[in-house]
C-alpha cells in the first residue's frame, strides 16, 4: 500500500479534466466576444477587451502587465461589456453558468483560490444577471460534452465570419479604382 490513496489520483485526473473543460469554454467565449467586439474596436482592442471581460468574469488576474494596464485603463468599458453578457442567448449564458460552477468546484478542491474569491465569482455573475440560477452542478460528463459542443459552435461561427470577411474583401478588390 502506497502513501497516497488510490482515490486521490482519480480525483486529480477528474479535476484536471474539469479544468480543461472550463478552459475550453473560456477559449470559446474569448473567440465569440472578440468577434463581437472587432467591428467596434478593431482586432487588437477586441482581443484585449474580450480577455479583460473574461478575466473579470472568472476572477482571474491578467496574465501580463499589458493586459492589466488595458483592464485598468478601460475598467468602465470592461464592466459595461461584462454586464451586457446578461443579454446573450440562453446557450451562452448556460455555458458561462456551468463553467463558473465547475471552476468553483475545481478551485475549491485544489484550494487554488480563496473560497471568498470563488463565492465572489458566482455572486458577481448572479448579481449581473448572467448566471442562470436553476438546476444543479453539472455532472462531469455532461459538462465536458457541453464545453466541447459550445467550443465547436463558437469555432464554427468564427470560421463562417472569416469566410464572409474574405468574400467581402475579394469583392471589394474586384471593384475598379475611381481615379
């Protein structure tokens, strides 16, 4: 018999899988929000804004000084766009709700974030009207299925948008210059 119980490896593996599922939802949300913001802000600002909104939603610290600076300088805009998530369709809000709940479980198990931070994360989403306050925590299997499906849907939207942009660019380049 080893020093570490066998069940510990099973739970660690499960937590790793659930954390990967949360990351999959966050990646999909980043792509979705970036696409949503690009027309109003340009690609670079849209990416920065999408990252700042997600950091604030998931109570994550910015990954670098530039991201922290953007978030600080644009705090009102970040808060406004975060609040606007309540107006998104049910599928997006459901993905956010499940990812927040699962992140809370993973962080609590790993003790990687203070419990107050996890509670604040869920309370913030509830207060802003983003969280769907029904149901139970998702099962690991249903959460991973939802995360994968949501990611695929968002990536499909990105591909469709990129193809449309290429077609529009191609049409514009065929228009003769008026000189």
